[in-house]
C-alpha cells in the first residue's frame, strides 16, 4: 500500500489502489483497485449505481477520495480540480456533456484550450483540429452551433476537446447511451486508433456486448466493490452478467397470455411544436391495442419526450388526433386524461413523479387525491390516505421507515415503486411509461417489467419509451422508431434485429425497404450480438 | 484531522427550533454590541427593555397590539410562501385595506351594528384586490410577483397620501393631513385603557387556525403545497395553477387588508399618513412568516416576538435615547441571522480523518 514500494520496471499509465469514497448513505467505492496500461482499453462494467461515475470523478479531480492512492506513471498524485487532472493528461467525456450550446464547435474548443488568444480565438484551432480528425478518422463541422448537433456529434466534440488538451488517458462515461449501434461502432474505431497511439482509455458501460467488443481488460464493479478484473478474451457475456448482478439473470421474452384486444389508443397525423416554434413531432401515426406493449425507440431527444407529454396532457399538440377508446382527447388536460384512465410513469421520477418534500403516504395518492375515498367533498380523508399507504407499502414492498417518511429519503428504486403503486393501482386503460427502469437496480427493474406485463395481461394498452433496446426487445410486441420527430418505422419486436432498429434510429429506412417493411430477419440474441460486433 | 460540512437528513422539529432560537439570540447579541457603540451598556439596557415591555402590563399590551397586524399579514404570507408566491406587497395590501375601511367608516352611513363588520369585509376585499393584479400577471404572463407586489406598495402609499391631502382631508383638521375622525361606532373596542384592539387579535388567531386547516385538511391546501414544493409534479398531478394561485393570493392579501382595518379602526380611528398607519408591518410580516418557517401557527409566536422588537423600539427611543432606526436594524439582524443559519438545518459539521497521499508536487 505504501507508494514507496520500489519503482516497477514499467509503471502502468494509471494505477488506483484501495480507493474508497463514502457518501452519507452509501459507500460508492470500496477499496477499488484499477490499472490502465498504455495502449489499453479498460472497461468499467457495472449496473447503475455501482459506483462507476464516482470512481472516474475522483480521477478527474471532481471529487476527492476518502482513502487510497492514485498513481500516474507510478507517481502518487492528488487532483484538487479538473484543471489538475487535465494538466496531468487526463480527459473526461462525461455522461452529460459540458458544451456551451449556443456557441459553435470552434468556439467551444477554443474555450477549452489553454493559451487561446483573446482576439479571434478560433483562428489558431484549424490546424491542430485537422491533424487530430485526420489521425482518428472523424469529421466535425467547426462552424456548426452545438445546439444543432446530434448527441453523437456532440460527443465527438467532447472527445476532440479532450485530445486537444493533450489527454493521454481518456475516460468515457457511458458514451454509447446516446448513440445508435452504428454510431457506437464508429466510436469504437476511433478508440482503436487511440489505442494504437499508446493512449489509455477507460470505457464505462453497463452493456455487456459493447464491453466485450472494445475492451482489453474488464473491471466489474458491484455495490462499489471490484468483483472481477479479467481479460476480455477469457470471459463471456453470461459470466459478466452474473458477476455484475450477483446472481444469474433470467432474460428473454414472455409472451402475452392472450391475443391483443381492440385498439385503445389511436394516434393520427400528430404534430407537436416546441414553444420556440420548432417542430418536435411530425405527422406521427400509430396505435396501441389493449393487451399489447408498444415500444418507442430512438436516440434521446428525437421526440419521445414530446410524445409522452402530449399523450398525458402535459403538452398540447399543434395538429392531429389522439383517440382513446374512440374519443378524441387531443389537447385534453392532465386531469381529464387521468380520469379517463391514462396513467404516466414519468422520465423524471424525482422531480415530476413525486414531490420529494412530501410524505410517502401523500405521494401515494397525489394524482388520485381528488377521488373517493381520499377526498370527501373538498376535504382530504387522511385516514383513508394512511390505510391506502399501508396497503401499497406492503403490496409493493416499498422500503421506507414509515408511511410518513419524506419521500426524497427513499432510494431510486423505492421512489419508482411509489410511482408504480400509485399509477398502476387504479386499473388504468393506457399506461405511458417513460424510461421506467433507468437507473434502477436489477430487482427493481424486474419488478417494473413484471408490473408492465401484468398490465398488458389484464388488457391495458402500454406504451413503453426506452433507450434500452434489450428492454424493448424483451418486453414489447411492436417497436415504433422515432427519428427527428418522425416515425421511421414500426417493427415487430419478435425477430427484430438490433442492427435494423439502429439504422431506423439514425433515420435510415433501408431495412424496411429491403425486407418489404416486415422486418422479420432472424432476431439476434443480445448475447450473441457480441459476435456481430467484434466480427 | 479536519472538519467538513456534510449534508444531513430531514431536520427534526427540535433542530428547527434550536437553530431558530439560536439565530434570534445571535441577532440580540449583535444588537447589544450596537448599544455599546451608542454608549449604552447592553445588559442594563436589555433589563430596562424587558421591564418596560414584558414585566409591565401596559408595556405588554403594547407588545401584543404591535403584533396584531404582524400576525394577520404574517399568517397570510405563510400561505403565499408555501406555494412559493413571493408576496412582498403586504404593506400595500394593508394600506389599501385601511383605505377601504376608512371609506366605509366615513361615507357609508351604515347603521352602527353593521358598520364594523362591513369595514372588515371591505378591508379584506380591498387587500385581496390589491393582490389580484400580481397574481394574474404571474399565472397568465409569467411576470415576477416580487417586483409587481413590491411596486404596488408605493402606489398604495401615494393613494393614501393623496386621499388625506385631497378628497378625504378632514374639515376639522385645520392644516393637518388627516381624514375626519370616525364615528365611535366604527372604533374597534380595546381592552380597558390600552390600545389592544382585541377583536382583531381574535381574528388573527382565527386566521392562523383557518390557514392551518386549509393546508392540512383540504384538497386546496394539498395542491398549494405541491405547487410550492415541486411545480413539475403539481403540473403532472393536474393542479389548476390559475385557480389555486388566485385563491391563495386572495386569502393572503386579504389577511393583510384585515391588518389595515385593525390599525385604522383600532388605533388611529381616522385615515392618517401611511408612515404612521403602518410602521412597515407589511415588510416585517415577511420576517414573521420566514422565521415561522411558513407555519401559520408558528407565525403567531414569531409575530409576538417581532411585535416585542417593535415595542422595544419605543422604549429604546424614550428611555435609552437611541435613534428610532434601531428597531429596523434589529429586525434586519434577525432576518439575516435566520437566513444565515439556514444551512445549519441541512448540513452538519463533522470531523474527518485524512489518509491521503501527498500531492504530485510534494512528491516530485
Ligand atoms: N454526490 C453524491 N452524494 C451522495 N451519493 C452519491 C453522490 N454521487 C453518487 N452517489 C451515490 O453513489 C452510488 C454510486 O453512484 P455512481 O457512481 O453515479 O454510479 P454509476 O455511475 O455506476 O451508475 C449511488 O448509490 C449514488 O446514489
Ligand atoms: Mg454513472
């Protein structure tokens, strides 16, 4: 453990020894060891909440470790800020980008570089940028405004920024979560070249096939601890999945117990504009039957949020119709739609799905508080609210010290259980679920999936928006793909291929044309997908 | 070994009380230091103040009567602040309430039994109307209510000035800018020879109970709390922002209007200069509501405390010959300490042991 244990012949680029970081309620990293050699891609694999982001934040000077040592080129180092880390040759492409959206790519790059002249700051950039982009094989338009770029393009700007700052060790935190599968492959090609240049890469993901495709060595984190450090060549997806979750994971589809019923939700020619006048949804048409789960796939920001907002009354459509059991409800209020049986599991569960400062019992009734027995006239019946809370806490196994606990003290999974109990408890006709398992642990994810299936089986129409293709392929009957506010295709989830959906997510309709629109190519099991990717 | 701030869970009631009392005590110590700068020994000064305010019956009645308008306006503000409607306009709402009551008293010619009730109703409605504009501007156009409510205070001040110098200037008042004295039927009864207009005090206590009940038991109160704690969630829950905001602002501003009725009909008994009518009660009520942590029942207690500060100001001027502004300074110190102590509710100071390697520089 002592830094002076004698210089090794060739110290690794980075070594972390026994790094521990505690937060008030959780040990985010517990005695973590990690090395990255030059020319190596080190994958950091783990479920949401495993501590991956926290670990690299300490590497980047955003957080200070409570215990342990960080050695760069064998030298003990401590970063007080990202400035220190950058100076030491570490670059971070964060989970959420840090770009000035109203400025151009060149301006953003100039801002990040030391020694940028005060006048005409972007002039000096052209040459180094050209060198780098040619070397690593990616294009960026220097004059484009960042707000106009797709997430994949913004990510390239972030990578370029790090390289311009002279990064020797590049950290990518869940880089593929904003990419289509094809874009991910392009990113992997860039990483291969960086490897060949002798740079080190830390690649964070919770997707097994990606990690196996790009990494040389894989560190698996679970609950803040390293549970495995293996060469990619010596392991399998199944083994990694078990390590990551701590037990064997059951996967695969479970089909509906009966045939879908009549159409419950029919959306026709729906268009939505943002307050700025920008079109967010363009002439969207689809339907969902009772007893059916329809998925919505797409790279983040392609109209999914607007679609759920319109269907749940949070945003008014500019044109088109939304029929719910044959009644046009386009433009109806949240309250009206809820009364008609439209429930909503919102993307932003902490700020929208619950009121963090209110008690669990209150949150368990918050949209239903106008109904009997919770309301008697204009008064609330707290006894009925309390009894309902006791039942929901028991039925959904919500881990809370009491029904009067302030909801923000609950973990993410339990907040989601509060929302699920409230929304699904009242026999809904249409369930709109937006990223319902994002950030949840495996148990809470499985519960969420089971509850959505249960709704399907009792005849509700379910619309599931997700960025997780595996989730969509396992859970849904059909998948609607959105790109720039348009439906690029609706595919049968049985037998759909990830690659085909990926193309549709990028606006490329060729899979529909080549296969006559049916898209029933043999479905690639996500675990077999590994071969596809590395081939 | 070093110290560092760490977030803590939900503050307990004991912690909230402890921190609030600590903040108040801190402000009092600073006030004492201020006394010393004026050449007044702090401890004897506080003894004199306590003797003449709390230990003296007449002094105590002054404390309570000062706190009546603070209670009414402060209770109203707790409701508005719960919904994060930052009403800074209680001062103007109070003055307009007083104007309406004075109008009824001077010109309505109502029979004696109806006069006072009508004055209270008129004061409530006028105060509420003064809050209506900012409420509409906020929910319809997103105009910041802090600015609109604050600016309307000045409009109210000048309306009162104009009335007492112009149309409502009393015939019997020679050169002074007052209205005529009200008919005795329009006087709010007081306790014995004091200026404690007890019906208004009862009204204030009722208002606190009513707002408590609204917040705790009604759907309206539940939706107000949702709106204040998380507007996103309130939208998702289908709360009608327009209707809810309107109602809560009417109640809040109306309560300030009632405070104006109490002052004009309980103390002055004619419409007087705005500076005499209210010694900034509407602004002090903001401190009352915040110190009470937006709890209407607690606002009764904090109003008594700030009423005591105001009554002490009188003692300081008369007995200790301190400048009149000392009251405002003390109020300011209380507000600053309370706001400054806020982080203590959310963070605690903990000791940490460091076992970190030296920095790169130290090794190289
Ligand atoms: N600033 C923070 N304060 C308190 N807890 C935190 C903070 N950041 C992360 N955590 C907790 O630490 C754990 C690890 O989080 P994180 O590193 O973001 O995981 P991952 O990136 O693997 O999804 C989680 O339980 C998370 O809630
Ligand atoms: Mg993370």
